[in-house]
């Protein structure tokens, strides 16, 4: 089955989620630009210096933002650690590295400025996190000054350079190489002062979470209330889309920008894996020559040009006809350098002989070299291609499983709203999509397993293949259940349309169908509430009372340790955000599962299975952001692989405990 069919299947699965036509571009929503100043204690960095710095920053930044939003400046030291803002607390603990941790989107833009005095100079460092896109500035901007009175002005220029207007991406039908970008806040005033032709935007894929949207806070901790009459938004999270950029071709009067799409992928912004849309943030790019280092998948930088050629242009990817696009190799630095400065972006083409060429769009942020992953060794390239295919298939299997879980929830919600015909259609679409994904992914897994013995591969690849098979088996099992629920709902709809059947009787059957769906997901509290509805509808029914009492007795907490174990598995553990969090949670989840096992708590185990499907997708997203060439990320990759193996084995155990 073709890749297009896989994507179509995944898209159909996702359509079973509660409707969300598109991401809100928020044209009337002003920017909340929070500037958080962290000053390292020093006798010369007095309270007066800090207050003047705050005033100078506000004076430097607010005029440029104008009607588009509000700038607020706060000294981090004056903010209580229990102020409710995890981002500020994490920065206080971990510094700029805290900005790279995935988190739910709030919409607020937070710029951190670190000030330090040493060796007779004042050192400034700044980086921002954007809560609308989930993206962070790629660089930590730094500047050194001697005169304290210049700190505010210098810092203002640094921060202003990286203030990134943001927008929501709209595809252009029939033009995969173009997109329309709707700038946030464009309805409040002209954006032509902050977005210009040639600007470059980084892209992030946005997904909906099962959590409520976090509150938005100002720099001083005040909660930003939503506009009157607005609907509470769903919780959103995002993942950076690497080597995918938007280059502005022109800016419309309405704030809509026509953009060229630059990407290394065949599909720049696919709507799969739970993605509900894309957002983008402007980067603080410059005009400078590009210097490229090539690194293997093992992270080793190549020290010879070998048979590789590198071309770079700021207009489009090279076709090989312009000799000025050729990048010369410098033996001293192991870098390919462009012959001229490139404006804002480098469209880099790396070729190994006439047949193998890859394209990498790179933003020009400074004159520092950029590292691009490219295997020169054909065997390594085959290995890398195989491992990418395995990861892609495993991710699609996990995504399909999670989308199927969302389908169960959506069908149950529609029944609760007495929209049984809609529930039937949703269940039917979900069944067909899961069935198509099963067939296509089964074909791909069979191909990969046949190829595996002939490819030198990393030790964890076989485990990833096994996990993909495990998710596929779960997909099939639950699709059989979904087919059964679909058939029951079909009977309910038929009886609703039968004038000889009483409305109360048809409604009772619908509630029973919803209870079955809820219990399939382990949603016991909701099922007990549905039993109450059923008892009110048909009072005195002994069977309904007996079924509810039996379920309530099975769900009853046995002691404090049991309650803590259940709360950890169903409330605390789903909130893990980093690879380190996953790693550290393993002994805790093991202990909690053992405690529930001791009390034969099959319902918590069944609910935990739905948590597993979400956790696997989250872990895959975290791994996708790691760079194998980075020593720090290598350790995280190793941790993530171990977490994946442990979670796969634990899920199999939980499945047996749940009676599946």
C-alpha cells in the first residue's frame, strides 16, 4: 500500500476527534511580551541599576511593538518561586536550556535576559520562548559592555532583533511550494513594520492535548483573562519541524503573507500524527556567508571533501547551473563555505555523485558554521535510511493507536449528547481508517522485517520494530471492539427511527452503548455517572442497579497506598514532559502498577492503556527533536531507548492485567 494511503488513513482516523476546523490565527489577540531579567548578584549591579535596566528596556521595546501588544519587564529575583509559572521556575533552575523543554502552549512570549558582571565588564545574554508556537530563538544572543548606563539600550537592541512575530500557516491549494501565513494580531494594526519581504519563519507542528489549556500570565504573574464570550480553547502542544522554513514573498494589507515553502521533505507540513495545523515564528536572520559542516549519523564531522559537493543559494535550491553557488571546502576548518553572503536563508544542496542529492534549508542567524546530517558512506546511508523508515513506521503505528483511542472517546461524547447518528458515522469512519492503517502498516512492517537481517543497524532498532508490531496488534484488537460498538449504535439509531419503539427505550439502549465504550477505555467514573442517568430513565430496574453496584465495588479504593498508586498512574504520570521525566518515572510507575496488581484493580490497568498510547506518541516527539551529533542528546537518546523498551514490556503486562 502506498505512503499516500497511509497518510490518508491517518488523516481519516484523526477526523474522528472532536471537530477543530483549523487553528485560530488570533488576528485580534495582542502579544503579551514578557521580559524576565535575571541579574547575578554583584556589588556593582545595584538595586538602582536593576530598576534603570527595567525602565530602559520598556522604553526601548514598547514603541516598536505599538498597538500589536504590551511589553512587561520583571526582575526574576522579585518573583516568588511558587508564583504558578513553571517556565520561570525552570529557567531559574536550568538557565536557557529550560526553553527547549516541550510544554503546553499559552500564547505568551517570554524573553529571558541574563546579566552578569565579571572582569570589569557587563555580560548580557538573551533568548526567548514563544508560547504561541512553542518555538525558542535558535541562538542565545550575547553582548559585552563596559558602561552600566548602556545596558538597557544594548539589551533592548538584542531583544528587539529576536522578537518574532508569529502566524498560523494555511496551505495554498495546488501549490505545495507556497503557503499563506496569517500573522497574529494583524487585526490590531499594520504588521509591515515587523514583517518584511525576505523574512524567514521557523515552523512548528501543533497538536491538541487531553489537558485543558494553561492560563496565560503576564510577567508579573497576573492571569490574562480571555476575551468576553470566547470559548475556552483546547490544550495545545507543538513540535519544531526541522529543516522546514517559510520565506516571505510579499505582505498583504490584511497581515496575510505569501510565503515560499523551503523543506528537505517530500511533504513539508503533513497533517498526520495528531497534527491539527502549523504555526510559525519569525527568526532574527542576517546576511552572511554560510559555512557548512557535514556529519555522519554517528555525529562524526567529515574532515575531507571526498566525493561530496555542496551548493548554497538564498533564492532557491541549486539546479547545478550557477558556478557561484558552489561552496569551497576549507581543509583547516572542515567546512564548505559559500562564495558570497546570503540573505536570511541558505538553500543548501549536498550531493554525493550524480544520483544522491539532498536539500537542507538553513536560516542565516550568524556567521557560525551549521552542521548538516549527511552520510557519505553508502553502507551508513543505507543504515540511516532503514532506521528512519523504522522510526517512521513505529511513529505512524503509535499515532494510529492514539487516534483510535480518541475515536472511542469522541463516540462516547456524541452519545452523551444524544447525537447517535453522528456517533455511528464517527465510529464507522474510525473503523475504516484504522483498518486501512492496519493493512498499510502491516505491509511496511513485513518489508522492514525482511530487510532487517541484511542491514547493519543500531541495537535498539529491533526493539522499535517489536513496539510497532505491539501497537499494530492493539490497533487490530480495539478495532474489533469498535466494530462491535458500531453495530450496537447502528441498532440504536435504527430503533430511534422506528416509530413503534418508545423514545425512552431507545435512549436507554444508547446509554448502555455509551457505558460499553467508556468501560473499554477504563473511564469508570464516567460510566458510573452514565449508570445514574440510566437508573433515572428506567427507575427500579434491578439489573441496572446490580451492574452499577458491581462496578462501584470493583472501582472502590482499598487503602491510601492504592489511592496514591492510582493517582500517580492516571493523574501524575501523564504529565511527564521530558526524556529525563520518563526515565525517572520508571521505578515509580513500576511500584504503582504492582500496588494496583495487588488489589486486582483491572479498571485502573485498562485506563492506563489509554495513557500508554499518549505517552508513546509524546516520547516519539521528544526523540524526534534530539540531535545524534550532540553528546548531550546521545545520552538522552540512550535513555529514551531504555524507556521505550521498559514501557513496551510494561504495557504488555498491563494488557494482561486488564484482561485483554
